[in-house]
């Protein structure tokens, strides 16, 4: 499995001959991303916020690329041809199974009105060897999900887990590798010292990837 990190929560997962793009957003978007994003097999969007759904770019992509997301995203961006999914659905991509899982987007007064998220999901990608779980913007919640690789937000501010909750969540999930995401919004800058302190405290294996960096998981 190969993972490329793009800004905020965007990931490109390549495995079993397929390319899966997750949450291609607007923050720090670069034109050089277009050709990469336009070469994928499917796109998974967790929720409607623009930092997870760059509608202007998505409209220009190859129409053969299937886009999966919630009914709230489809209703928000009706110019996109979105295949609606919900919690507990399974997306099959040849030998790859993608589980649609629960997520709770945190609330604070800055999200009043149309910005509030009412429908949010995470995804677990299972290629038969590894399970990669990207949580979406979620606060901590009880679950029995299991994954080898966890991609989890760490900036807190009531909207997502902080590094403290994320470190404990990773242990519950059983992650062999944890990748922090959702760190490019200037309103909510990450505290890298705190992230490392919390992750080290529970002996978590983690990799803080730079934007555009690629890693391979054996």
C-alpha cells in the first residue's frame, strides 16, 4: 500500500492496482495536483466542508471517476455526480473493500447555520493485507473498529480530536502506524511538540508526513 499525503485531510491510497483519493479539499491546493487527482479510480468524501471537498476542481475531473459521499454532500453540491453512501455501507473496488464508518463532526459557534455538519463518515480501506482507517473530522467516540494504519485529525478546538484523544483512539483501534492529518488550516495551527508528547506518552508509532510526501507500507 502506498500513501501520498496532500494538504489538510487529503490522501491518495494506491493498492492492488487501484488509486483511491480521499477528501481532496481547497486548502493549499496546487495546480500540479490536478493531473494526479484526475488519474484516480474513485474519490471518497467524508463531509461537506470545502477543506474536504474542492467542488471547483472535482467538476473538472474525468467523469468516469466515481465520487462517493453522503446525501448532505450531494445536496450541498448538486453539480457533482455523487454516489450516496451511509454508515455501514460497503464499497467494493475489485479486490478492495471499503467500509463506511461512523464519525461525529464536533460543533462550535463558528459552525452555526449552513456550516454545521449533520452527516459525516469515515472510511476503512481493506486490501486484504492492510486496513487503513481515515476518521474524517471527528471527536472521540466508543467503537470497535480495527485498523493497521490510522489517519486521524489532531488539532482539537472542539471540532476534532486533539492529539491527546487521538493517541488513545489509535491504541483502541490497534494501529501499527498513526498519521496525523487536518493540520493546514491557519485558524487552527497544530502544536507539533504537543502531538509528539502525547503520541510518545503512549508509545505510539507515528509518522508526521509533509504535504506531497509518499510512504509505502509493506
